């Protein structure tokens, strides 16, 4: 007889975002409806004549909480992951865990793009000898997960999922999968991004994907508005400590919630636009998926003008599938776009 798979619970939270330097500060700012969008004061906005002059930068610079050597040896996206992971680990009570049963799973959409472009500029203008020796390990997408693994001695794997906007969510799901399959007792899981740089801004702007409401950054992201004109770039890191319920209860840990289900699919339709019409994906492939209610299905409301029809959360088909009383919010207007 097959033994039941472990229940996965969350025991720690950590974040550094445009809304706050901690998970609690971020949560309170989100509840208050505050925006993380601000006008950029970097000189390169004018130097490159960028059509977009605002983004959602961190509320608290990580230089205030990291050692100088850490900021020198890590790309910003890995710095953000480290800050969030330390908070999450402390929030979980700094659990004692067998290193062979501890894993990291930290996703990113693009990785160390700032390091990559800085290294290219050094090569172009000063020659190969002026390229920083740590450029390669800093720019790798897996450097954030590797940094977290090194910080806490995780030997059950340092995993990195790169799947654009869903990288962080998918990394959390994969972390839960490791626990349910008996491959780990504790997983430090989440996502991190740091792409506020002239090239990503110029690239998204050329796609006509960014809002150009430079006179009103706080109200630029308006995903459900018929007058929407795009999203804005954001940055930050968010980490959860996942545990098997048995492991958490054995150490008398505070259990924040249960991760009840998770599923992944692909439209195989278009690189950016979803297939329409398309029903919601059930939270699987876990056995409980058919019985698991979905009390809070967040929507991928990008604010981009290419979405001619209203976001799927407003469609009758979606509403029939989740019920009339289920909230279907998006977090993008406050935290902005973290790619």
C-alpha cells in the first residue's frame, strides 16, 4: 500500500520589494493600497532618451542590510534573494535541519542582467583585462539559488526555474514537489529579479509593453482600465520556507499555511499571449486537486494594450468556474512588474 505523501506547509516569509524592506512592511503597504512606482533619478534615463522614466525600485536599498563584500560579489538579483531568504529563515525560527534534507529553489526571469551588461561595457570600452573576474558566476541565473544554498548549507539541491513571470511561483511549486516526493524536508523557495536597466526598459518599450505615463507613475499600472497602456518594471525578492508538516510539528514550528496544490501547463500557442478561450488550470498534479477549492486565484493582468479583451478574471467562463464570490485580484498595480 502506498504511504500518503507529506503535507507541505509554510513556516517562514521574507521579502524585499518596492513596497517595503520586509515581508510585513510589504504586506501592510499592499493593504494600504500604496504604489511602489517612482520616477527614476538615474542619469541614464536622459542619456539614452528613454521613453519611460519610472519604475518600481526597492523601498529599502539592500546596501543597508548586506555587507560590502556581498554587494560586490553578487548581482543585485542574488542580493535580493539573499536578503529575503535570511528574513524567511529567521521567521521560520532558524530551523535545525539535516543539510542533506535541505534544498533551495529560487527562480528568476533573466538572472544577472546588470552584471552581464556591465561586463560587456567594460569589454567594449576598456578591453578584456578589465572584465570583473566574478562576472560569470554573478550573471548566471542559478547564482541566486546557489547563494541561498551556500548561506544555509543546503545539500539536497540548488534549483533554478526560469519561466518568465511565473518563475517564482513555479519555484515554490517545485520546492513543494521535492518535499512531497520525499527528496527534502525543508526547501527555501521563491523568486528574485533586478532588471531595472536601460536595455530592459528600452526593449520592453520598443514592444510597446511599458506604460509611458511618466507624469503619474503611481497610477500607471491599471490592468482593468480600458485606457491601459502597459506595465512598468519592478525589482525585488520574495522567499518562503517550505516544510513537511511532520518536520514542522516535530520542532513545534509556527505553521503559517498549507500549500494545498500546484499545477503547471503550457498553451503552446504564442510566446507572450495566452490562448483564448482557455479554462483555468486546476491545482494539480496532486491527488487532491479535484477537491481543492481555489479561494484566491490571482490574475495575470499585465496592463498591456495588446490584451484587447478584458482580463480572463472578468470573463463569464472564468467566473462560472471559480464562483461569483471568489476574489480575483492582481498584485501588479502595487508591486509593479518584476521580470
